[in-house]
């Protein structure tokens, strides 16, 4: 995966495109950032709403580290597919390169960033990630 700039930044980051799928059949495309400091995969609460999930009925826990030390995080089982867009046939299509299921969190603490974090549970426990900052690429291999 190539590193990407976000919002006209001069800083290159290891970002990828992901499709989130909820058990209700709804999907949502988003940008994700592999973050070894995140305990779990976590996303903005606005993504839960876009997936047709109701945070008021989801399991919740107070968590820290995103935004401040006391965020309510709502949890749901998700399938996360990470890939890239290609334009092989003249129309953009999403090419899945890896897929996994995990118990993911949603928090208001990430709404301002507008992207998800791929954390230890679900992602890093199943994939080996190599960051090559100088060449602005990162590699994801299944363990």
C-alpha cells in the first residue's frame, strides 16, 4: 500500500481504504490507519450510524486514548475488508486484499478525524505490518 497525504498535508501516512460490513447487511467505505497503539479496531460513531447501527442499543464501555480519557465506545461485530480502488475496466472498483471479522468500537472521539483505526484485536493479531517510511509504502501480510 502506498503512503497517502490527507487534507493537503505534507506528511505522508500509512492510510488504506476499507469496507465495513455490519450484520444487518449494510456497508460503509472509509479510510483506515493501522495503529499499533489502539487496543481494538475503532471508528467514528458517525460510521455506526451510516451502517444503520443504533448506538443506544449497542454494548458500551468507557475508553481512553482517543480525544480524551473518558470516551463512551459502542461495540458491534464487523467484517472489515481492506483494499484498493482500481480502474481496470474504465470504472472504479474496490479490490479486497484482506478481510477479517472483529468486535469493533465506535466513538465520538474519532468523529473529528473522520477515519478508523486498525488496532491490536482483529488486525495486528492476524497481520504483520511493515512500514517503509522512506519509500512511502507499507506492507500487510497474514500471520
